[in-house]
């Protein structure tokens, strides 16, 4: 991640784009290898999505700092992710809740964020109308899915916390 950030700060967008794609490919291969080799761990199940969110949120902050992504989009993305991490930590510490699998909305949000980051970086060195159009709509989709998935996450946690717990011996 630091090399992607430094590449953006140095305005080496091709390098940042290539490193971001490389990070995605290696993350995918790592997950595939863990499944195929049956090397999945509980720690890995928690750390992998946190590392992914850290990368995406950091890139939104850096690209905002460079004036390439609006404050509105960046605050929504970063605020949602930070909120989810804080709520998850509180729920784990207070009631031992450990099941925080992403919903379909959360997965769509991650996909739109990746598309937005890729097209923002790509448009800095290759900007035909189609790339600019995809950039625009992926940023719109990021805003929509960030809000929808954030509300869905809050609704789901509220629903799970208010569900009656089975009595001992049931």
C-alpha cells in the first residue's frame, strides 16, 4: 500500500494503477490458495477484509487529498468503514458477536469502490469518454451503495441484537 500512496503523491498514476491491480490480483490469489489448500484461519477471515478496507479507504483519502475525488464521496466511504469497525469492535467486546459477514449490498459497495478507484487512476493517464463515463457512474454507485449498505448493516445488527435468544436447554 505505501508504494501506491507514494506513486499517487508523486503523480505516477500509471504506476499506482498497476500496483493497485497487482494488489488485487495477489489478494485474490492468496484467498484462492487458502481455500484450495484448506489453510483458512479465523484470524485470516478477520484480517483480510480489514486489510482490504484499509487499502480502499486510504486510497479514497489520498485521492481526495490530491483533488481527484470529492470530499462528499470520501467522507461517506471513510465514515461508513470506520463506523462499521467501531460497531464491530464494541459488539465483539460487549456481547461476543463475531459474525460480520458482508451482505450483498456490502459486496456491491466494495465492487463499486474498486471500480471507482481504478477508473479515477486510469483517467489520469488514459481518459477517453468511456473511461470518464465509467468513472462518473462508479463514483455515483459508490455513494449509493455506501449509504444503502451502511443502513442495511445497521438494520441487520439491530435485528440480530433484538432477536430473542434461545433459553438454556432448548
